[in-house]
């Protein structure tokens, strides 16, 4: 075994889920920041709230992407792909279909 494998956290996510989180975070950022330019209209209150929800999902995705595993149960659930990925995907879908 290599020395870097000895000190790796067993709960840390593997590379593939981290890459998926990174791609969803990138898609979330593009969706939120490009929406007004693409649609040629300002973001109204409901769209801003949706962007905030996408931002929370992106925050959870960033935590997951970096491989951080929180110690608290509720934070571990929030920063996991089970919560982060659907929140980002649903937020993007709701923003696009609005």
C-alpha cells in the first residue's frame, strides 16, 4: 500500500461521485448566472428563490466535491449526493421550465 492510501478517510467519496458533483455545480452556476441573459428578462422573486435553492444544492455539491465528510449527522446528510444532486437537478429543471 502506498502511504497516501493509508491516511485516506474511508468515508470520503470516491472520484466518480465527486466528478458528478463538480459537473452539477458547474451546471447550476451556468443556469443561475446565464438565465437572465438567455431569456432576456430579469429574475423575478420566484426565480430568485429558485436560484437560492439551487445555490444551497450547489453548496452541498461543493462540500461533497471537495471530499469533506462532516461529523454531524444532519450535515453529513445535507452534503451527500442523495440530497445535493436532486436539489440541483430539480432547481435547474424548474428554472429552465419557468
